[in-house]
C-alpha cells in the first residue's frame, strides 16, 4: 500500500538518500532509491515543495524510521521569491508522446542472440524479427530471418535448447551482410523510430558492427525502449518482462517461445495498447494491474 505526501523539504542528508518533511507538526523521513538520487539530487534541497507517493510500511535506516519513495509527481523550487518547476509528471508524459509523434513510421524490432559457454566469446545475432508500420499501424514491411554467426564456428547446445530450434535453421540462415544491407535501405528510406523492449538488442547491434567491421545504421536517438517508456509514463520502478506486460494489457500471447518475430509483434501490441490509452488521455490503472498480477516487488 502507498500514500501521497505533499510538503516542503526540511532537510536532505549529505548522501542525498534521506529527506525530511514536516507533516502535521511531525518530522517524517523518506528514503530515496538510487534512481531518484541520480535523477533529482540537484533539485532537492531545503524549502523545495514536493509531491510524491511512498510506502505505508516503514523501516529503520540511520536510526530513523523511514518510508521508501515510490514515485514523484511534482518538484517545485522556490528561490528569491520565485517558484519554478523542476519536475512535473504530466509534462513528462507529454514529452514521451511528443517524442513518439515526431516519427511518421515505427519499426518494431527484436533480436535473438547466441548463448555461448565461454565468457571470452562474443555473442552474436542469430535471429531478427521486425515489423515496419505507419502512424495508423498499417504494415509496410516485415522481416523474419535467421542469421549465420560471423565468428562463432559452433553454436552452443544451450542456445539451441533455449530458442527451441534446430541448428540447421541457423546454419542455413542469411549472412550478416544481407541483414545489414536490407535494413540500411529501410532505415534510410523511412527513417522510423525503432521500438524495442529493454536495451539488450541495442547493445547487440553495437557489438555486431564491431564484429562485422561495418558502420552503424541504427542510432541511439531513434530507439524507443518500451520498457522504459512504461516506467516513466506510469511512474513506477519495476523491471517488467515483455510477456508480463502483455498480461497486464490482457493481450493473448500464449507461452513465451523466444522467437524474434513473435516478440517484435508482442512489442507492437503492447505499444498500441499503451498509445491508445495515452493519446486519448484514458485512465489505465497500470500500477493496480501490477498488484493484481502479484508483480509488485
């Protein structure tokens, strides 16, 4: 259970992990998780007005009973008799939508990688799934290919078992260069945002450029990480999986097969559900659904 807190900060600890606020003639203490320390440490000082939610349950820290901050709604500064906004969750939501809407096309992308036994051996992309759509979600182009590794001579049994595929599907796949050239044409022509789940696929692409000695064709500014989008938009601090999030939106997707094209499609469905609620300003109790499915950490 959580509660809302409104008030002026009385004091901030030297390590920025604790803030105190005078509430009903009583000084209460609140713990800031590392995410908030990193994001807001410059804006939290004595006299700043804050609105946030915190846990009802308290725990001991530095000989004090403290509540953990769950999410900030507003941070309003007050210096030299002037008020100014450091953070407003409503504006943060608007910025997310504005970033999405600046693109005419969306490319939903998912990759599967090798799982090698040796830590010294680079992992390589072995399956690529992608769906290119316009703003109306009309499909323009799809891609579903296995890719032969460039430097790995023998794909591990661990990889084959995890992906539930046959080795011949990989060894009969296309060369990395074929994938590279196909996507280069699409990205240059349509210039889409690239919607992914988590950052692993982005890092895998970066590694693949070095392995195959080619220039980047995907660029950081074009990636939209739906896992992070949901965290920021609905103001929670949990790492949710793709299929877990599909359940929250009541998307029928069966059991996870670790298939790149299927995962790209599920990412697309999650995006569409999120975007429908967000652009139409419809209420969706995402945090309530997390608790419903017993996913709250």
